[in-house]
């Protein structure tokens, strides 16, 4: 069990930031693709809109 969630969260954020800085260009592109794909799937599954509308929402992060 985590004794101090705030400290743990801050430590994890620092670790993630460090790892993100070390990504190569290809890894960065794949990460962005994964985020966009996840958003698109969420839009298509939960919003029940037309696919073009879902894609636009996913790209703009709304």
C-alpha cells in the first residue's frame, strides 16, 4: 500500500517526464498515434456520432 499518494504521484510524474524526454522521434509519433486512436475509439464507442465528426473530435481533444 502507498503511504503517501501525493509524493508517489509526483515521483511517478517526474519519472514519466524523464522517460518522455528520452523517446526517439519514431517512439514519439507512435505515442501520439496511440493517444489519437484511443480518443477516436472512445468517440466512436461512447458518443455515437458520424465517424468524420468523431475523428475531428479526437484530433482536437474535445
